[in-house]
């Protein structure tokens, strides 16, 4: 039951019947330990008992103030320099002063029955809804507490009185959580709603309801809830829908229309459980599974092939981590080993290359150290990054919120943040030589030719400049009656500075610019060429190396412990130059008070290994719930917890708490097998239900939130591209190796992209067409140049962890499909297979339409679709007989307009584009006769249809 009833009567003044009603309600519902002998009026009546405090003051301290402290004060007063809306709720003075949008929170505006504050925290005042996020809304009993407080005159005791009341009423409301200790006593004494601490508590013992008719425990648990809520679940989906849904869920690709399963679906006979279970097992065993589920993981860890920020260097061998992830999912690598390798592979014994490659997880964030940045700051950015991403990915705890102050909402003190960071105190970064392993050396691709030609271009530029400069230096000497010589020759002879030729004698503005472009270009190529070498981005334990810039690959030093020894301390405001107190390595102390947390060794090595073992401990309920929820999300399109990267006190609780705990236990007992959890979910009736609810009006309501109805979704950006390649017959299914570069719209590919001190190279596609048509997971992912086609379809930015893909619907998506030359070239290729030779006979055109529908949708067209398609073919064929397509010229060079950094003057130069000169062309519509062009136009339309884009 709620502690206080919801009261919606007008607030009256003076000694009214209303005051008597409130007094009676308080006497009935408020426990004696908190409030006794309540006086809710505005008078200065004698305080209650011997405590010396009025009941209304006790109510404020025990019921209202905890909510203010945890939900309001973080934005309204705790940080005086960042008070939102000019409203401070730290004391009675701030409350009475109001904010920028109002002057009196007690006011009852005309036409309303309740004070302004109650309406604001009830989220009924437009543009002033508090808390701002709907998911953070106050509970009904919390709002009731504010009502009672305001009805009693809104008393706000002094700080001394508040401390005394808390001491007298230590049991208070909510649960006091023990942690390692906050930066203030107030934070330590903050109380939490018991139900808000669900994520940190030990896993519950879930009793599976008995049912002779239902085998899968997931269905038994869900059915129990559905019956309580009176929910009628959706019926089972048909076989065709389920097979397509399953293929995209496990492989990210459409089904093959000629497979045995699809032929069975043609009969409209529902698949029985043994047949379905067998199909699930076969698809889980397919290597495409690792590519799809690996993509989920790469979203989480922010995988990219470049460093981002001002330089955005190519990370030449980042792809080895990508391939490690795919191998791990395909081999069903046990969860404990998967976590241990990524956090501490370099601390493990043996010579397994995967151990080192896996530590690329700690290198995935955007990071740089240049001569323009203070090394201490760059180092702290790295430590902050690995601390926060480890918490988000493995614990669903974004720890960054506790970097500058104790967490505003969750029981995570700043001390915990820096204790967690101390685990990485001696973690340094390097590019290490790592053998190819069982996968063998990757194929040498023609793209190496492009890198070599760019290197030769830069070197020739520098040779030409050197020749010109040396001649200008000799001429400088002649003009002064000196023996002609270069500056370097004069230095070797020991001539004084006044007789040395200028370092850049004869240089024009353009020469200065080209010198910088060539030198920076060679520097950038030193990273890029490593993609073909047995090298991996790794970490190692050691002292902080004495380096001021990180502009080329760096190997692990022979003496890793020579250098500065760091000490991790609590940093005031997160400032690396303001340490407050040294800390020992640790993890989340909240789990000490509610669960268990074994200690982490205070030693130079083994800290990350200890952290990984703590994360994967059988009793780490937080970590188990996190991964169980992720697998459910990846399989069901929505999580049991709506915020998979954040399990906290403000997080909406799981839709089915018992089910989440059951899945977490099942995962642990299965040895940390993600495939076993996949199989359990996919063989449930819940997953196989239709996306169309019995009551169509409730399709987006409780049925979907309770998983009584499947939630449809649009294909992801990668699925769209890969599916188009697959159904048109162009998809190259080869796996692994250095990233490839597909075609990109020329306007984006050739746009000038600035990096520190120069231009980044233009996007140049892979030379071989087969390479350009590989799966999207193998394409080059640059932070500073994202493919607009992928971006418009919500491919996430690699700068932030992405637990859930967005699903927008915007007009530019249509334009990206219709105007993208690559989409049309795919349609052209399929048309060349099904429409040549093609006559004008009616039955021949019917065959073309049927083949196009069969290839794209896996089905034959309906009579209406056939008639419309035939009319479209006739119209487009007539058009193409009258209009020949115009070829687009592919440039071999591009002119750049730049500003020279030293002089600030403009200059132009020509960038070489060798890939466009060497590349195999894509299928072109101009190579087809008019009838086949018409077929390509039809296929192009089918590839852009809702049926192709949505999964039900």
C-alpha cells in the first residue's frame, strides 16, 4: 500500500476542515517512528513529545528532503555555478525566492487546485516538467509527501535541526546504503527507495510456474504475469515471417528463397517445435552469426578504424580486434574468458594471440596525444575513458557521472570512481607484434598499391622541394659573394649563423604548404600500412612513458617500468592537477553492502585480471543482469530493462524482474554461453508470436512492453546494405582481414577534411569490386568521415557506446536510396542476370517480374503487383529507348584549396587519387539494353520498399 493517499482537493487556508482532514490522514498513515502527534497547521504549536521538533519538520526531513537531495538538488543548488533555472533548493531561502520562471512555488494559480510545485513535479506544467526525463518521474507516494509538507506550511528546519532530526529518526524512510564513503556526510546518509536498488541486490530465487502445456520456462514466467494483468497474447506468427525474423536476428541477412525451410514455409504449414529447434541450431552454427552478434558488441565498445579528434589517424590493425570479436561469438567463447581477455589478456599466461588482441577493447575510445596537448591531461582522458566504458559495457554503470562529485542519483561515490580507475593505474598503450595465429596471414589486397602510390607521391614532393630549396640556398650564397653551398653543408663546416642560408630559401606559400602536406601524409601512412602487418593495438603494464606526442605507431618498451610512476587519487572536479586523496584499487563498494565484492590486489600487475574475475564472479548479480538483458535485447529488439547501459536508482525497473533474474542465473549455470541463452529465447513461444496484437489499438502499448506481442523494427543500416547486396547476387561472403572501402557518394568522398596541420586523404574505394561488396562489418570505419548512407539510417557514432540502435524515419532516407549510385548498380547487376536476353513478349516480362519479386522478397507477386509491375516495365522501357544514360566521370585527381598554416595565405594543390584510376567499375545501367534497364528500375523500386525494409 502507498504510505500516503493521493489527495486532489483544493488547498484552503486558516483553520479549516481541510486541516482537520489532513491531521486525521496523517494519524492513520504515518508510522509513529517518523511522526507522532501531528500538527499540520501553520501555527507555532508546541513541538511533539521530547524531541523538540514539530511533526511537520520531521516529515520534511524524513520524507521530503531525501527526494530533494537525490532528485532535485543535483541540478538546483548543489553546484552553485550551474544552478538550473535560477532555482536553488538547498535551503528555505532558495525555495522561497523561486527561480527565473516563477517567484512562489506555493502559489495556487487560477484554474488549478494544487500549488505550482506539486504540478511541476507531477509533470503537468508544459516546459517545466520535473524531473526533465519522463523515466525519472517521481513516484506517487513521493509526490504525496510533498503535498502533505506543503499543506503543513512548507517548514524547512535549520541545518542543525535537520542533523538532529536525522539522528533521532535514523531509520527514516528508504534504505541507507553503505559504500566506501562520499565526499560529504549528507551524501553518505542519503536514503534510497528499496525497490530502486533492484540492480545491486543478489539474484532472486525464481520459482518457475508449473505447466504441463508449456515447456519453455520463459513462457511460463511470462504467462504468469499476463494472467495477472488480464493480457491476451498475440497468436503465433506464420512460418515465412518467423524464418525471415530469425535470419535477420541471428545473421543480419534475408533468408535464401531456395532453402528447405523457405519451401516448407510456402506450404503455410506452421513449423513444429522439433523443426524450429533444429533450424535455430543450424543458424547459430553458421559463421554469419558471429558477424551479426559481433556487430552488437562493436556498437557497445565504439569500434572504429581511426583515432578520431584532431588528427584522426588510421588505426591500422584495429581490425584484428573486430575479427577477434566475431570469432568469439562464433565459437561461443565462455563469458568469463571473453571478459578476462578484453580487460586483462596481457596479464594471462601462454602464447595465445587472442589474449593480446582482445585488449584492443581498452583502446577503442577516441584519443590522441599531440605536441599541442599537455601529456598529463591526455593521460587522464585515457584513464577516464577506460574507467567509464568498462562500467557501461560490463556492469551497465556509466561511472563518468561520479568523476567530479559523488553520483547525483546512484550509490556510487567519487571514491569508487577513482578506486575503479586505480585498476588501470599502470595500463599503457602500444602497438605490439602479435602472430597471425590459426587464422593465418590475410590476403594481400590490391589496396596496398594505393598506399604505395600515395607514399611515392609524398616522397617525390619532398625530393622536388629539397632540390629546389638546395638550389635556392646556393643562389643565396652567390648573391652574397659566398661559396655556393646548402645550409646543411654550411653547418658541417661550422659557419656562423649569419653565413647560413635560410632553412626554406626560395619557398613560396604553396611550397610551405606542400612540404607540410607531404610530411604529415607520410606520418599518417606509417599507421595505415600496419593493417597488413602482424601487429595489434594492445595495452601493457608499466610506468608512464616520457612521450610528448603520439604521431606514429609505438612499440612496448624493453624496460616498461622505466619512467614516472603514477598515483591515482581523487581529483577535485576531475582536474588532474588537483589531487585530494590517494585511493587503492577497487570496484563498486555498493555491492559490499548489498551483494559481495572480493578485494582487488594492490600490486603493479594483476589488477585488471582481478577486476575481470570480480565482474564474472557467480554472485556478481549486477554484471549477470547486464549481459542477460543485452542478449534479450539483441534477440527481442527491446530489453527487459529499457536502459541497457545504465542500471541505477532512476532507471525504470525491469518489465519482468523474475524473468531477468532467471535469465541471469541460466546464463551463469550454462557456463556463460551466449548461444545457449539465444537458443532458450528463440525457442520460446513469446519470441515466435505475431507482431500484430489481437487488439490492434494496443500494438504499441502494454502487449509489447510485456512481450505478449513481437515488436517490429526497421532494418539497421548494415542490414539494408548487406541485404541489397545479397538479394542482387553481389554479396562477397569472405570473412576477416583488413577493412575494405565501399563506394561513397563523390561529394562526401572528395570533400576536404582537415586534420591537425594538413588535409586528411580523400576517401578512395577498394580497387576490386568484390572487396567493395563485402559485408558492412568489414568496411573501414573512420570517425572523421562517416558514410552518409549508413549515417542517415542511424548507424551510431563510434565516439559513444551504443546499446540500442535508433530507428528514425526522415525524408533524407528516401533520397539516399533513390539517388545512391551504389543502390542502382546493385539493381543493374540483378537485372543483367534475370532480364538478358529479354524480348518484348508479355510472358517474358512476366518472368522478369516474377524473378525480381522472388529474388528481393522471396515470394511471387500478387496479381495486382504483377499488373502494376508490367505497366511500370513498359513505361520505363519506352523512356530508356528515348534516353541514353550519361556516364559519370571518375576523377583521378582533385584540386584542393588550402590556407598555409605558417603564413595564413591561400594556395592550391592537386591530390592524387590512385584508387579511382585503378578500380574495377561497378555495374552500370548504360551497359544494358532498354528492356533490361527497365527491369533494373523495377528492382531499384523493390529494394526501396517497406516490405524489404521492415521486420515483423
